[in-house]
C-alpha cells in the first residue's frame, strides 16, 4: 500500500496540533479516495508525522478525525525548541526506514524552513505554495499533480515531479479541515538515534512587543483596504481600522497599499501575504488583482465596493456595491456614531 505523509506542525507552547495540519490531513484523505477512483489498484493511506516530546491523546484523536490513518510521534525532548536541522535530521532518519510516496508540508515559517532541507537531502523536487493538489491520469498512470500560481499569479502551473517522493508545501487556509473521518487509528512512537545537533543555539526568546503579525486564522469578518481609499488627506486607512475595531472585525489591506507605506505589511492579504477564509470579506476600493484574490477567494461571502462597475473584484463577489468606498466608511462610522 502506498502512503501520503503529512508533516505535522505543533504549537510549541502547548503541543497542540496547528490547524494547517488538520487541513492537510483532510486533503490527504480525499486524495486517497481520488487515487482509488482513477485506478482501484492505487491504494494509499495517510500518516501524520510529528516531532515532539509528547502529544496528548485528545490531539491524536483529532488527527484521526481529520483524516489520519496512522499517527507517528518522533519523540525526544529536544523538539521542545524548534531547531530546523534537528527536526530535519530526525525526520530523515525516520523516513529512511519508513518511506512514503508523497509528503505534504505546511507552507508556514517552520514548514518553509524544513521542507527544502528534507527534499534536498532526499534529492527530490518540491512544489512550493500550492493552491491545489490532486491526482490525475497521465499515460494511464495515476500521478500526483500539485498546482501553484506562477508568473506573478498570471498563470496557474501544474507541476509533475519526475522523482518520488513527490513533495509539496501548502499554505494555511487553502483547504478546509473536516473532522468526520474516524475515531481511532494506528499509533507509533519513534525514538530517533542518530540525528545531529544543530549548530544554532537558542539563547533566549524575546516577545515582539510591536506585534508584527496579524492573525487572520480565525477571522470571521475582514475589512480590506484597497488603494481606492487613498487621497491627499490619507485618512481612510485609519478610519477603516477604527471601523474594524468597533465591529470586532479584522483590518486587512492589499499589497499596493502596503507597498506605498500606507499600512504595515502584517495586514497584507494575498499571494505574498496572508490567506483568509472569512465568513464575510468586504473589499473597500480593491481592484481584484489575481494575486489578491488568491488570498481571500475562499471567504464565504464577499462584498466589494468599487466606483468602477467593471472592476475585476466584482467577478469574485457575492454582492457588488458601485459606490465611493470612502463615503460608505463615513456612513458606517456615522451609523456607529463615531465619526
Ligand atoms: C508577484 C506579485 C505578488 C503580489 N502579491 C500580492 C498580494 O499578496 N496581495 C495583493 O493585494 N496584491 C499583490 N500583488 C499586487 C497586485 O497585482 C495588485 O497590484 C494589487 O493587489 C492592487 O491593489 P489595489 O486593488 O489596492 O489597487 P488598485 O489596483 O490601484 O485598485 C484600486 C481600486 O480602487 C477603485 N477605486 C478608486 N477610488 C475608489 C473609491 N473612492 N471608492 C471605491 N473604489 C475606488 C478603483 O476603481 C480600483 O479598482 C502582487 C503582485 C505581484 C506581481
């Protein structure tokens, strides 16, 4: 039987499994079904592999529910601190004895450090930042076919590697986690023996008080500022931030707004920013460039406010409002009595 490994990521503060791992497990489980449909001989199972000093039973159960047939913990207290080469070497040791045909990595800061190290050592390719992974039939063979944006997202490229294991990184929120698979599965602990120490030592951790990240992972409502909000007084980005605050929404922005230094990079949504899957996404003066759409298209309801009735964003919107977005912001602030 063939195998898809999902490289599992934990929150090292409490060893809880990060959401992106569940998303990849659900996708991996769906891939096993896809392969069978294309060819009943193509039988795959899914394995979630974590490096950790421990993993609580409830977390392991959630992994089965999300789509894991088997959970593996490569166990050592050294994993309480993230050292990329230690994590890499431990995984490689495990993988040498327990190889798989496919490895899915999260395209998180940690995953982006580890995936290229692992694939370089395995002398195989890595398709990074995929927005889709599927099996397709090629010359009557079932092949793993990840897709990613290319040429500044003007094109989507499906890239079929020549060599196994076939590896891809996938960003958080690209796929949806579903917790409906099963309650139990196989579990093993693997004790690594020969991994090398990292040459980097963690001396101390300092909390970044500037809070350089904006967490969009659980954002329900997102208000996104586009360049259409810019004017000589430059007051509407702050006004939209204010509106986001009082409505308990998340403020976001396009890259153009960030590139012009109108708001900080942490707010950027899109191919080179964060991905959101909000219940409601409202775009204020956003044109709808494909690189931006990549980061918000999975939102449930999309409302766009734009003065140009032919704006590209309207193609992706459930509701279109052809209006001056600044006036809409003023009206909403007046409604909440804070203008
Ligand atoms: C490699 C690469 C990566 C990129 N990554 C990203 C990314 O991650 N995220 C991202 O967002 N972009 C990204 N971009 C940039 C992207 O191509 C666009 O340039 C950008 O998204 C445009 O931002 P915008 O919609 O705010 O501005 P514009 O394209 O200038 O659009 C402004 C819109 O506002 C409308 N407007 C003007 N005045 C008003 C008003 N008063 N009321 C209402 N509407 C008004 C206009 O009709 C227009 O549609 C990337 C580009 C490249 C090449």
